[in-house]
C-alpha cells in the first residue's frame, strides 16, 4: 500500500462505515438523531482534511491498482463535493429531524459523496460507471425522500432524466472503449477517431443531462422547485459535481489531433453559449427565488462549459478554472437553497417581495446571502470572481467566447442584484435562528476565505 492508497482509503472506509452504521444508531429520539448527524458531519470533515492534505502535500500518482489517479483537479473536485455535503448536513438538522426517513437521508448523502469522490479521481471507465451507479441512485432517492406528492413528482422526473443519462453514458463508453482498442483506461493516446468522436458525442449528451446544460435542461426547473429544499440544496451542489467530474475525467487525459480537437471545442462552445443565453433569459422572467436559482444554474453551467471547450487548447488553466468555479458554485447553491428552505418554513412563500425587511431583523443573514449571490455574479474578491477569471483567462485564444462570457456574466446582475435589493428594503420579515441560518453564514465565510486563497491555489496547481 502506497501513500495514495491511504489518502483515498481513509475517506472510503470512513464514509462507507458511517453510512452503514448510522442506520442502526437512530432509535427515534432527537438525541439519537443528533448523534447520527454529528457522526456524519465529523466523517465529512475528516474526509475534507485528508483530501486537502493530499493536495497540499502534492501526493500525486496512481492508487487502487491504477484505477484512480490522484491529481490536483481531482482533489479540488472532491473537496468541492465534500464542502457542499458538509454545508447541507449542517443546515438540514432543523428540517429533517421531523422526517421518518431522516437517517436514510444522511446515509444516502454520504454514499453520494463517496461515489462523487471516486468519479473525481477516476482513471478507469469501470470506476466511473460503478461510482456513477452508487452516487446517482442515491441522489434519485434523495430527491423523493420527503415522500410528499411534490417531491415524488419532481423525483420521478429526476429519475427519468437519470435513466436517459445513464443509458447514453453506457452506450457512449462502449464506443469509447472500442475506439481505444478495448482498453478501460481513460488515458487514450491514439484512438480510432470516428468511433471516439461518436462515443464522445453520447458522453457529452449524457453528462449534459446530468448537470442541466442546454439543451438538456428541461427537467431541472421542475426538480429544483418541486423537491424539498434541503434535498435540492444537495442535488444542486454535490450531485452536480457528479456530472462535472465525469465529463472532465473523460476528456482530461485525451490528446486529440487536428481537426478533431476543433470538433470537441465547437461542441462544448455551442453548449456553453446556449446555456448562458437560455439561463439568463428565463431567469429574468421569474419572481420566485427557487425558480431564479434554478434557471441561473443553467447559466452557471454555461460558464463552466467555457472551461470544457478550452480543455483542448489550454488544458492546465481550463482544468483548474473548472475546479475552482465548481467549488464557488456548489458552496453558493448549497447555502442559498438552505436559505430558501428557512424562508419557506417561516413564511410559506419564496417570492422576492417576502424578503423585505430581512436586513433589519437579521443583518448577518442578509449579508451572507448577498455574498453568496455576489459570488455567483463574480464580484471580487469572492471565490466566484476567481473561478470566472480563470475560465475567461483560459479562453483568451478564442476572444468571441470570452466576450460572450463576460456579457452574460454582466447580464446575470439583472436577477441577482434585485434579490439583494429586496432584502435591504423596509419590511417585516423575521426568520427564526435555525441550522439553515448557520449554514448560510458558514457558506459565506467559506466563499470569502477560499476567495482569498484561490490565487495561491492557481499558482500551486498551474
């Protein structure tokens, strides 16, 4: 066993053991569930520490019989998933304590995180497929775990999307394997290009379904507005990393000859521009907070796709940019949907007008929500600014894509800023002090803190 096996083995053993053990710890009392919750939270914190040590100590190379490869982007995506999971678990306590399925929710969250970590570090097709099965199946159950009509309806739509996505992924990987001479390694040097491009097309479609990119985003608004807000906090953050990480690992190690690299660039560029435009246009017409964040997440995926389109031209910068922007995105999404959950539980309404007066009754919460929104907008020195800056830097050789990215980023201010404005208007909104509030504040602190060290991460990795 080498050091790499240990770095990945500790989170694997810990998350698996805790996910199974906690199912037998809850006897129905609040004290027993508190032990369940904190056991899960501690396991996630330890996983973050171990993976961060691997990144900081520059522990690179293969592990687990060469099926995974420890590299910087894999570490960063694993950290992104783990941080989003931590925020969700910390903020979910007040809500899920009333559920009969509360322990199942926590266990499924840990299993999803475990699968996501393996996808983020995968060097083998079989690792992606098996980890995808674990993480995706758990996330589909999470979408419906509240067991009310709205959650079941949204969860079924999410499940159908997942079945389509998984089917396309399996077919795409079969062509991918054929193109590489029946090898399961993701490191492909000289593929059979017609088969590789056809397989890549199906894989791009499959993973675009999963992350809600244009034109495969139809399921996303229904799930984000229909499922329980705590479930959406997790689905829109950690579960989104599943598709992002899988897409990155598939194309990260491939070296394509001309003009095939141009085909890949054009595919991602079209998805990028379409996602940014469609997300912005639809978000503008919404007055409900959940709907705005649902449609704006399509725009955020469009920004990420700038990095994917440039991975054939500027791989080092593009990979780090995707990872940093993913961290910024999942922290903001997890925190904001927990805020929506607190708002919905207190008022029964999530329209913008309900936000009036929040700054007067709870200035810390209003500032924290504002920081998360400004991070999504890309305001310095918040983490979202650095993510977008690195993405735009990777696209310098394609100025038309850079200009479209900057324009769409500016346009998104049209629906992020009004949310902030409504919170600072006079009104009577008062929210109770809950675990959701604490998680939102934690998310904002992480956004600011990691924002200050993001340039150092960039210099360390690039």
